[in-house]
C-alpha cells in the first residue's frame, strides 16, 4: 500500500495540508485520470454541483468530482461496480443527491466524514452491522495516537471487510474463530492479526518505511519522487522530530550524504555547511537557501527548527539549475509548516527544552609548579642557566610579590583560565497553534531561545514569531501568507579571553586580578604583553539583528483549462542590524583615547516577485506532462550608517551620546542590486516508467559586467523506473529500482554590487597656508565590462532502490563537475595605472560518490531497530589557473596561494618534518647547518645540506577530508525510543591534515605568560612531541608537523519516552519527554588537543567545543 | 461574467508587475568618472590628487616627520635618511648589480609614475568631453596645461631611470596587456610637446597658492628636457623665461621644517 500525498510543497499550489488518505483496497489503480472524461462539474460556493456526463463510468464521474471539488470518495471496487457506465445531467444538486442518482437502484449507501464519502455495498457489510453472533471491534490509530479513518479491515482470504469510521473505530461480525484480520491503509505498513478469542483488537499502524509516492520539493514546485531525475534528497527530519536541537543545521547533520555540516561552538552559532566539494577559490561556498519559495536573506539562526515542515537538498547541477546563477553551491529548500488540526480542533503544540553546556575537553593550563618549571625551561633554553629553585628571581614584580607572600609559595590564582569559563545553558521554547478547515488553514508560533556559551560573555537570545495562513477564497483562487519576525541578539565580539594578548590562558598563577580599589588590573602580572581579559570587554556592546519577512502568494486555477494554474508570489524581507560598542576608561581600547564609542546601523530591503505558470496533465493515462514557466524579479537595496567618537570627558552615557566625545565622525553607504530570472521546465513521464526533465533558466543580475548581464543555465535529466518493467516482475526481493542521469549548468553570483564599475576615489590635500583640506579625486578602479559568473557544469548518475519489502532502501549517486571562469584577481601591467582587476579564469573539477541507506534491522514484537547511513566522498582537482605566464609551455602553479595544477584545493606544499633533532645528531655531525637539538628535522630533498624554499618543499598531503560517514540508529521498544548517532570525517593517506602549533604562539618563548600545557622538548625531555621553546624565535627554517584529524564521534544520544497514555486522562493529546546528549565521546587517534573536528589543538586561540545535555518536552493539546 | 473578472484580475497583476527591469547599475555611495570630471573645481581636485601623491611620494608626507618616506627623487643629495626602520631596504638602491623588476623600489616607482600619468591622461581626455563644462577656453587650457606638465614630470623621471618606456597618452579604460616600449627620444619628445603646451597656459607663480605647480616650473622642466635632447638654445630660452619674469628668485636661506637642521655626521655606511 502506498501513501499518496496531496501535501504539495512549495506554497504556490492550492494545497491540502491534511494528508488525504485515499484508500486502495485492490491493486487496481482506481483513480486513473481519463483524458476522455466528458463529465464536467462545477462546484458552487454553497456546495451544489452541476454535473453532466454521457455513457461515462461511475469511477470517472467520481474522479471528476474529486478533481474539481473538495469531496473525496472511498470505496472498495470489489464490492461496488464503479465500471458501470451511466448518464447523468443534474443542476445545483448537493453531493448526496448526486450519489443517490448515480447509485439509484443498487444497494450502495454512503457515510460522510466532512468532505470524505465512504461508499458501502450492503452485501459486504457496513460498520453498523451488529446482528451476527461472533464479532470483533476495535480502534485503529496511527503512530501518534491519532485515529485513522478509512482503514480497510478485511477478513483474510475473503472479500468481507469494513472501513474504519471517522474515529478510527470498526466492528466486524460473523467471523470464524480462526480468522485473520488484515489492516491496511495507504502509506502505512499493513498488519495481520489472528482474532483468536479476542473481541477487542486495537491496532496501531506504522508509516511505511519508504513512500515512493511521496512528493519532493524541486524548486518552483514539486514532483513525485519517482519522477525525479537529479540528486534531490528530502531530509529525514522525522528522526529528530522529538529531539531538541538549536537550529535546523544541527538536525540536518548526517541525514543527507553530500551535505557537509560543521560544528558550532558559540552561543547562537550556526554550523557552516556546504554541498558536495569546493567549487570556487575566492567565491562563497555557501548553498543557496530558499525559504517558502523565496531566496532567504538571514541566517539559519532566524528559522526556528520547530517551524520547519521539510528540508530538501538539491545537490546536482541539473536539479539546482532552476535557480540558475545562484545555484553552483547547491540549493537547500526549506518549507515551513501549514495548519493542521487535531480532530478538527485547533492543535496546540509546545516544545520546550533546557540543556546544560560544558566544554567538550577543558584546556589544561600550567599550574604554579608547572609554570615555574616552564619559566625555568625557557630561561635555560634562551641562555640564562638558572637552577629551578632560583627561578623565582626571574618572576615579574607582581608575581614575585605573590610568590613570596606565603612560605610554600601558594598561587594567588588556582585556576585562572577557569575564571573565564562558565557552564553554559541552552533554553528553547516554542509554542504553536494550528488548525485547518475546508477553506482556511493557519499555523502560528512563537519561539524563544536563550543560550550561554562556555566562555565569559558568550550569550545569545533569539525571539521569533511566525504566522502562516492559507485561504481558499473561491474554488479557483487560493491566497496564502507565510511570514516571520525574528530578532537575534549577541553581545558584540563575544569570544573574550582567546587570542594572544588578552588570552585567559596566559594568566600567571601568581597574578593579581584586582587593584587595591577593587577595579581590574590592566596588567595582572606586570608584563604589558598581557592585558587582563576583563580589559578587553567593552562597557557596553550589542549586535542585534531584526528580520521581518512576508511571503504572499495567490494561486489561480484556471477553471476552463484542466491542469493549468497561475501563481504570483511576492516576498518582502526587511533586515535591520544594529551593532555598537562603548569602551570606557578601563579598557584597552578606551584608555589611550579617553573612551571610544561606535554605533552602526544597517537596513536592507529585498523584494521578490515571481510569476509562475504551471500546466500538469496526464494524457491517455500514460503521458504525463508537467510544464512550469517562471518570470522572477528581485530587488535589493541596503543602507548603512556608522557613527563613532573618541575622547569623552564623561563616558557615562556611552553610545547614547556619542556627540559628547571630542571627535565624532560619521559615514554612510548603500547599495542596490536587481535580478531578473526566467525559467522553463518541462517534465514528461511515460507510464511512470520513463521520465525526462529539461530546464532552461536565463538570469540577469545587475552586478555583472555590462557585457555579461545575462547568463543561461540549461539542464536535462532522465530517469527509468526499471522495477516497473514486466521483465523485473519476477525478482521478488526487489521493490524499487530507479536509474537517474542528469547534466546541467549553474552559476555562482559571487560578484558584489558595483565591483565592475569604474569608481572615483577621494582624498585630502592641503594647499600652502590652508587649514581646511581640499577634496581630491581620482579614478580608483578600472571599469570591467567582461566579468561574469563562475559557472559549474556537471553530470550526476544515481540509483534509488528498495529491497526486501522496503526493509533496505536507499540511493547511490555519482557526480562529476567542473567549475569554469573562476573569479581571479588578475594583476595589470603597471603602465595601465591600475593594480588589478577581477577576471574569470581557471577551472576546478570535483567528482564524488554518495550513499544514503535506510534499513529496518529488526522488528520483533514491540521492538524495532532502524538505521540510516550516509556516506560521501569527494575528490577535487585544480585543472587550470591563469595559464602559462612564464612561457615555459607548462601551465603555472600559483605557489603563494597554494594552488597547483592537477592537485586538489587544500594541497599542502611545504617542508616535511621527519623527526626531532637530538644532541646525538649534533655530536655526530648529522645535523643540518642552522639546526639545533630540539628542532624539527626537515627533509633536505635535494640533499645539498641546506634547506631552501624553492628546492626542499614538497607535497605533504591535503587538508580536505578523505570521506565522511554518519550512522544513525533508532531503537524503539513500546513507548521508549533511543537514538544513537555516530558521525565521522576520516582522513588517512595524507588526507584531512592540519597543523597544531602551540610552539609558534606569540608568547611560546615567554616565561612571563602562561600557556596551555604542551609537550615541548628540553634536554631532559627528548621524546617530546613539539620543539623546544626557543624554536619560534631562533630557528631559521621552521617546519610544521601535520596531524591527521580523522575522528569518529558519538554525536548524539537521545532517549525518548512517550507519556501520551498517561496524559490523555488530562485532555492532552500527546506528551513525550526526551533526554539527549551531544558530543559524548570522540575517537580521534592522531589528534592532540581540544577537538579534531574543529582543528582546535593546543594553541592559544583554540576555542573549546561543546557538550550539551538537554531535557526536552513535547506536548500537543 | 466570472471569466471576465478572472481574466482582468490576472492581466491586472501581470500588467502592474511585469515591467522590464533595467539591470544597469546606478552607483549609490561612490562617485563615478562620468560625473566627477565635469566642472573646473572637479578637475582641480583631480590635479590636487596628483600633487598629493607627488608630495607624499617624492618630497614628504603631509603630516608628521616620522612618516616621511623620502626616496632619491627630487632631492638634490645622493642619499637621504629614510627613517629608522626602512633604512636597510633603501640601501638596496645602490646595489645596481642586483636590481631587477622585482625590486620593490623599482616596481614602486614604475607604478607610481604611471599612476600620475594615468591620472593626468584622465584629466586631459575628459576635459575635451561634452560632459565637461568650461566657462572659457582659457580655463580649460590652464587645466589641461597643468595636467600635461604633470605628465611630462612623470615621464622625464622614467626616461632618465629606464630610458625607453611604454608611452601611454590616453586614459586606460579597459584592461590592456600588450604595451610596447617607446624609445627614450620619443619620451623626451613627448615631454617637450607637453611642456610647450603647459608653458602657454599654466598660471604663473604669483597667481597660485603653494602646493601647486606654476608656469615657471614647466619652463624649468622644459629647460631640463631640452638639455637632455641637446637643444641647448631651447634650454636657455626656457630657463631665461623663468629668470626674467621678475616673479621668482633663488632661495638664500633654509626653509621648511628642517630650517634649523644641523648636519651631525653620516648615519649610514
């Protein structure tokens, strides 16, 4: 049984949010659409029908009514002869009257549930039959506990059966004792239950593992999954439905192979994400986000995860081509929820979670004893030979005072770094109400998020409100609105205490935090190389963003052309941002200038208008044609203003009175862009077996050069549902097998506004004796008439499969792309009078393979174990750069930028560290000139006895990963379910390399500043991992050791308990509790330091990763 | 009736929204050459920018003495103090055997001179365009003359440093890579032609504030160029025009911020 969804994503099509479940009792496709249908029907607003048909089958007449009204008919074609042809000609009849006419003289009766009519034949029994001796009753519910009307309950081996009523209840009579009941429903897994002696059989039907009939968002519309030709993946959000997450990227992580989601380690942070490989050197790699049909201008932190209905990822060039010049990094389509009701009543839903955030791995800093030892080591290493017990003489003034204050030299600060760490929290609450009636549905929600990170002053607050409305004004006109208002609030520059000269790692155990008057000391341990982190914190700072977004659409179903509709979508986004800071006297910034304040304000305004014409029709039952035409315009304008001031006699009023400073300055700026897009997409499918989709998009963008305003982005894709072929019918284990292939071109609209125009710059000149300057002018930038977009062209081939009764399903995709016309900085000859322009040059290739697999591993009684696996591997190659500029006949590498023809981006070309020199090397004379014991030994490639940059550098490896995988397991037992999610990025074979250089930190060779504990070389610690302290200052040729970042991480564990049964007593429809934990453990065999996944090692700018334990609550009422 | 309403609604939506969009960019927060070379004050601003660069690059920075970056050009002594930090890098100027196009001193002046030439070319070309509004031909000639003086000023350094260099006489409006080297004689010839124009129209020294080159400077440079071209009578004539104009005389005392400077011995090898 298949789930047939009218749940059309995209927001432009008249939508039936509520999944209408169309019962299918036989394998006959009942609702085939007949081209020849001569019946015409038009529903008046009062529900009356005009109907005229001659010699038409009843099934077609019913189908016609369904297509043009909201009425739906459910029946068993085994019992009811719907193939019977009849004539009908009625005016202004209601649907009951029409049914009476159609079935006059038969035993067919009906029952109605809202607009759904279930037809019964008396001889097959009806729910009301009670006169038999042995009977069974019960209720059928779905996995959320909601009643399932329209489920067929059949006595196995017979045609006797009933359909559940609106409350999901059924009653069957006169059945034998050995009877087996078959429960089936579209889109649900069927169940068979032996009646035995039971009189009450309640059944819960589970959603089918794979819904091949499911529709997927493909941009400007939807498509049946089996007609999709490109690499389009609808993310499985269901797995995470009950698990609290901070943002949608956290939910998506690991669900879609080829969508690479990074780590966030600050409050309000959103992980970075890319799709497939790196296509560009200079341009952004961030995918295009389309929210409810409109290009999204905001951050993922603006979208509350609980508002999201679906996320679809367009990975390959052909699928993304509908978004033309912006699509070369792939597209993520996000749809927010529409109204659904709970038994026709408003549905309230509350999701709330609270979590505790800690550092995944706290950085260890030298304690008093270690600090003194390190000071001693550094002194000795730099030529001041001092016994350890006299090291204190070399402490700074304040340190020495505190060292001598107690006879056993107690430190004044036991855990100085700890003063800037804190236990953070995550708090999310969202409340929504939604409902649906025949003519109208709404979804409204409010969300509140508050987060505190693990480093002092790392805070984030987010509020958002969403209103989604849709109204069917007439039977041919539907209008809708999707809108949100979101505010984000961060303190500006929120990571305090990292970075070299204010790093909290640098605190000496013998430092003073406070002055005598209780204020913070600027130089806690005397040295002016280290400022107290408290002095880096602004008196006042803010970073607020306000986004207001409204997407209005109107869809017109053209009444006299079947399948033709027109949708206008207008989207308006207003983004406001306010940032500012005030540094008072007791700050590093404010002290020298007597206070400094800055207040910035920015506003941007984006409007988008799409005209969309769609035509979708099936001819002769076999030929399905789907045509989409788009004309889209988008305008953006932005304005920003910045005021700042220094020199405050009285800093009390801060940013609210910048004019109180002595030198207030102001600057303003603004920009404007326009984009025009035209797109045509034609999909033809034959018999649901063969499909072809062609897309052509033409985009114009104002920021492109005068000669390159427009770009063309064609694509084509084919698919073959081979499992529907007759010769495949005998392969019993195979449920679905589909081949896909596609080819397409995308652009990267990476050019910023006005960057191709000639510009005039200004400066100031003083003539002799003038006290006021004269403004000067000059042409600062050369116009560039030929700069276009980076374009990516590529193909994708894929297989979708499902075997063993859908127990194992998945897809495999392989792709190859090349990106041409990369935006490169091209130096101009000096004679031009200009320095450089941006030009299109070069080529990068990417190829890769992706696997998504879903399996049902075990199902026994109440226990079920399912898994989802995602695997992706990408290979990257720079195939062309700027050409042969030195004339040697070979295309040139750009070594200074790390770009090499024929190698991957991220290739590491440097000296190779082969070990550590020891005293014996010096004694034996095997040490290279200029090297010392405790220095990294570098490979002298040309063995000339010295290290030279042009001779001895070599290819070490690649910073990009080898492959990624994730493995999500869901175990459920009755009301308990457990999610275990493993995530891994793997290197090996010199992939995924990074340096870890605590020995090169600014103060690595300074004993008056503390440092994270690391294993440095000394004459008595010769097996050390890292070179001696003086390496940074004294070594002539420094090399860095590269470490493999490969890791496997237990990314998430979540335990959910469904308390619905308990809660029902109190009128609550659904209640469950979830306990989840993030980042519980990491296996990173090669990495040293904080976190392999973020490449945070032991350096003084390492930001700790987070571990979160959360408790979440979901209630529906 | 319904059909008519329906059609008119759709048409109304399309009609009100589907006007053809122009994708031409209209700058918002910066000036463009098209609207910046139209009036006399704007052309004077463009000249002032060359003077600013000459002052900063050759003579001294406009502000603190500590920021001065004095190279050899325009100072009639062989070696100037170049500030404490950059001293070593400036000494490379005297390692003639190792000097090549990658030498920062060489490449810096190459681009610096062409920057002045490019700016002067923009003034000369754009003064003739219909967008430029002139009160009188004299106004225009004075501006163009001054730009030509500055162009000759740059080219004469180049001819002396490199001999022949590419001769660029118009504003660069599109990227160009195929520059051809002219001969030293052609460069001098161009300088002479430019300066001959300049001395006709540039304001004289009594008409100008300090910080701007007067006609006398053009005569002086013309004299130098004539010497280089072995036109000694021309050199004499040009120099005589300065000597005899009654508006200028030789400096007899020290001047400027270093007026009280006392030489205390060499600071470098």
